[in-house]
């Protein structure tokens, strides 16, 4: 299904997300990235696997933990980093920051700081695509905590009733901040909730790029051809705290280390080394190349201008013309 060149692209994309977020976390501790910051280290297979199955004009709606999603969709890391640093050269002119990166030209409807807040937006985009007959599909990323929000149920119910071209991608990283999903639901698998709306629910190994891609591609094909929504539950894990304010008292280091053994980046890297596509040395050179790209993006952001004062109210209000 994938040739070695494509797998190298997948590996580079996942490394880019990992190195970008590690650098962003460093900048946050230095007070350069303001507001809050939530990284998805460990969850790269979901972002890359899902987006690999999409067309350029398809839509994605992401979350407060969304840098990986927008980078996987094709966003320029220089411009994303500038946005995180509040610079005028960012995708939202420095006014969105980490939790609100958007670029409509790329189908990136934006991140959302409200838990579960993205599901209605993506559902609306799917309705728009259906109404216009464009064959586009929409993807809504959301976490396990968002699956207990009313917006989750209302959005899926509407999408199912109207047979909209949308895939709801649940990134179940096991914790809503510090709350284990099993303590707030008798439903073991979030995918089972699809039954109540008459749509298909699919469990995905969120640490396995191939499983993510294959099941997403199937759901995308179904949605694009009038088959309606699918709920994908990607069981994954974040290797890092929820945010810099998280002391991680709710899980053990042993648990984290067990999940790290299934690192999605290392899985692809091992496959390419084992089949002779690259050597260990070449793998490290690729990692270094990506790290330099991130450093270049950081320099671009740091050297970019701050938004001017006259930008304060631009792109904020909508002028009604009577």
C-alpha cells in the first residue's frame, strides 16, 4: 500500500510534529509562547494517519491539542510557530495563539479551546459540503473528555439524521486532563456509542499509523460517496503532561514508559531500518534535519514583528451591510 518513499514522508512528518511541539514547550517555559500550551507528544500517528487519507480541500476541525493536526494537514511550521509566539506573520496574525490556529484556504477550520466545541463546527462544514455537492468530507478531532459533552451527542445525532459526510475522530488518550475515562463512563469503548445513532463505530490502534490510515481511508471513502458519518475511536496516549501546570499525580512513570515502548515514530523508523530502506545513521540524519527545520521556524517566529495596534479590532467584528 505504501512505498518506501511515502513511508519516509510519514516518518519525517511525525518527527516534525514531535520536534515542533518539544520546541514550543521550551518556548512556553521561557515565556515566549503565551497563554497556554498543550502538546500531543506520542499521538502523532493519529494526526498523520488521518490527514494522509484526506484530500487537500477536505476540512479538519481540531482541539486545544491541535498543532499536530494542522501540521499534518500541510501547515507551514514557520507560520504556525509565529502564531504561537503571537507574531503578525502567524496564520491568524498572532491573535489566535496555540489553541486557535486556523487557515480556511487549507481546510483548517481552526483549533478550539472549548472541550467538545469543534464538533458542531465540523458538522456544519460537512453540511455545507453536502449542500454544495462538492464531495468534500469533514473531520472533527476531539478527546475522550469531549465525548461526554452534549455537543458530541447533538452533532453526531444531526450528522446521522442528515447522512452528512463527516468522520468524528476521537483521540482517546486515556485521560481528560487527570480523569481516567473509565471513571466517568460505564461504556468501555467510546466507539460503541455510535450504535445509538445508527452509524458505524470503529476502534483504532492510535499508536499504529497503518491502522489509523486504513480505517480512516475507509470511513472517508464511505462519507465521500454518500454513506454518512463514522465514529473512529483512536486509542492512544500522550507521553507528556496535559499542560505545564500538570503534576501528573494521576498516573505512574511505569505506565508512561510502557506506552512509550509503542512510540509511533519508532515503529515506522524500525520498519524502514529493518527492510533496508534506511540505516540507523540515515534515521538520525533525518531527525537532525527535522530539528534544524524547527530551529529555522523558531528563528523566523522570533524575528517576526509584533502585531500593530491598529490590528486590534480587525478580523474581530463582522460588518452588517443593510
